[in-house]
């Protein structure tokens, strides 16, 4: 039986945090890491969506850290319901997905923060403090991708061909993928992070309705000029 556990200690000005994840080992790991911060007070845990709503309504934590893929009610719906009930708790969504559609969905639901599960714990700590101050926190890779998209709109230089839906940066990455470069190598050459490359690749797959890397390479061969031989040699 699931049950929200509550810490009855009152630490005054500390940032109260509720942890919501359906995996006990994840909650325990987060608790151990976050409890090391002198300004955090972990006031409870929950393991499914409905239990999380009950815990938030009862405890009223300053911050809710919630997994996207929660049973019974997913993270986005939990955050939306908190808004409907006008509970002042601010939510940070934890997710294994870095595609922009998930980030936008989280923001539309009322989330203040979005943290990729593969991020270092320091990013989550920073997110909690920023969100507590009323600021939004998004993955650094998302900001870089958003800037690229904005520049692309200003340039309005998309060609009328099979690559029409792609941004300038996505075209660059598509070509490098076709030429056999790894995400890390692409990031080094374009002066962006590996995670930003992953975001762009995910967007490429979605925009072109492709399922895997082989499809991506095949698409590039059909729509891009033939790659220059020995392109990987300096």
C-alpha cells in the first residue's frame, strides 16, 4: 500500500520539498543528496499520482519534485491539477526526455522547472533554489536549441526541398550524422554541448517521422549533397 511519509520537523525558513517518484530507490537517492543541503527540508515522499496530490494538498510544500512518468496520474497532469486547486506549491518536473515537446508541455501545465534525469545533482539543487525564488529553470541544452530556432526564424532561409522543416542547426547536424560523426564529435565541431546535439537529433527524428539512426542516415543520403571524401581527416 502506498503512503506519503511526512517529516514533522519544522525548520522555519528552510525550503520544504516533496519527492514524487514511483521508484523507491530514486526517492531515497534524491533524499540522501538533497538532505545534505542546509536550506532544504524533505517533508515527504509519494509513489503515484493520486497519492502525490493528496500529499501536496496536506503538506503544502514549497517545492514538488515529480517524475514525468508517474502511475495513475502523470507528472504533467499532477502539476495541472495543483494549479486548478490553487495550491501555491511550485513544481519541478524530472524527466528522461529532453525533446522540446515535453518541455513545452511541462511549461503549459504550470511547471516552474524541468530537469533532465541525466543531469548532475547540482542542476537539480540550483533548480530548487531558483524556483523557490519564483524563477523558471529549464535545461541548458533547451536554451541553446531555442536560441538556434529563434535565429533560424529571423534568417528565414529555409530552402524549398525535403529539408524544409529543419532549422539551420538541424541541417548541419543531419549532415554530420550522415558522415558518421558521434554526438560528442558533432558538439565539439559546432561548439555546443553533447546534450544539445541530442536535443537536435530528437527534433530531427520527430520532424522527419524517422524511427532510428539508420533512417536518419538514409534520409540524409537522399536529400543532402554527397559528403566530401575523407571529411573526418584534418
